[in-house]
């Protein structure tokens, strides 16, 4: 999986459109997602008492789509109903973390690096990154690693077995597959460890301990279609994320409790909803009505509990004396 995705000619590293050319994420679905991130950045900036520089770090940045959209929304300000603090646009330091080469058309102000910067003060995001952090698949009792050809291999290491006992215990169902999420925990813990003060936010499709998928979630995507997850570099290979385990790993590093919410709940708290505009507006302001209807449709897609709205957000505060409003939700 690691070779297929991240080697020199790996699926995510070689030249091309990047993830946006193969599957639809919240970032690509609508500018409303970037506006929600803007709103979160504004709350973090307020909690940090408007520092001279505020970092906005995006891990798994693709081709920089989210950072570009956030900067555009900050520039638009009141036009997109954002109450932007003084000089926030000038104070933001945008950093894209990605293994692929820097896109030729990326704005110069966006830094491009293959590792998250240290001592971040601000907001770190990781949108649909952890599902592509490579992991092992195992089956049986005691669990043994599965080879790509489906054959059973060695018994899992004690370390992996401890993780499985804690986070993905056996069900007794014949043919059960488990996905050893320890590498995702470690990746997220490392990311959280780069934040000095602010928020670290992971957004992904995932599951919780009480509702793990019996036969695993390994999947492939190519050109907007679901395909067999063959790890030969020809397609994306991903698996859902054990979000509660990830949250616990980040909390251990930050020394504070995270918040784990659905995207539907978070986006509604950040002002994104799918309510239709009043029909009267169609007569009084037909152009505005059509625009508002389009936004409502986009918001409905982002908050659909059976789709993107069912994604999980891990919101991890680090060193914040004042917690942004969204963290008070339960």
C-alpha cells in the first residue's frame, strides 16, 4: 500500500490532477467547506488573541485546493458572510503538506513541504488524509496478517495485537477482517505534536469501536469510480479510520480532551446548513434566489448524514486557554 501510493511513481505522487481527479471530497464538493474552515480559523484566531502570525497547515493538501479556497474566502470577507478579524488575511501563513511536487500554478505565498512545520500556532487540518495512511489487514483468531493475494501470513506482532485488543476486538464471526489502525494513530499523534498552540482537526470517513465493519473497508478509487483495491499504483487504496483510536492518540500528545463530532454537527455549528431560501425571494430577487438555492443544495450535500455529513471530525485543542465555541458542542 505504501509503495503503491507514495513511491516515486506512486498514485498520489506522480504528476496529474491529484485526488480531485479521482474522488469527490468535502474540499472539492463546495466552497462552503472552505468557508467553514475560515470560520474555524477565525475562532482560533480569537482564542489565540490575534497573534502577529497565525499558521494554517493542511496535511494531505492534494494540489492545494483547500488553502486556495480559504485564502479566497478570507479576501471576500463580508461578501461570504464572514466577520474577519483585523488584518487576518495578512497574518495567515498557509502551509501545504504533501509528498507530491509543488503545483506550478500554486500561489507563491503558500508554502509547500513534505513535513508538517514545528511549533504551529493556529489551525492544522487533515481532510481525508488518514484514510490513505498505509495499514495492514489481518484475519483469524489469533489474527494473522493477510497478504495481497489473500493468503494468511504471520501472526500479528504483539504491538499490533495490543492495538486490536483495545480498539478492534474479535467478533467471532467467520471470515472477519480487521484493519490495524496503529499507523494512523501514530501519524495523527505526530501531527498533533507539531502544534504549539491552537487546534488540530482531522476529518475523515471512519467508525467507532462499538460499530466496526465486520469485513473491513479496504477500497480503491479511480477516475470517479470505485474499483478493486489493487496496490499496484494504478488506483487509490484507502480504508476507513478508527476515529476514536485516533482521537485518543492525539489527546495523549496534547494533554487535553478532544471533541469527536460528525461533519453534519460541526458544519451546522459553523453556519453551514441546507435550508432552502424562502419562496418569496424568487419573486423579489430571482437571481439571489437561484444563488441561495445553489448554496443550500451544496450545504445539503456537505451535511447529508448518509454521505459527507457522516464523516467524523476529531477536534483537538492544544495549549488553548480559551476554547472556541465549536468545542463546547456535545
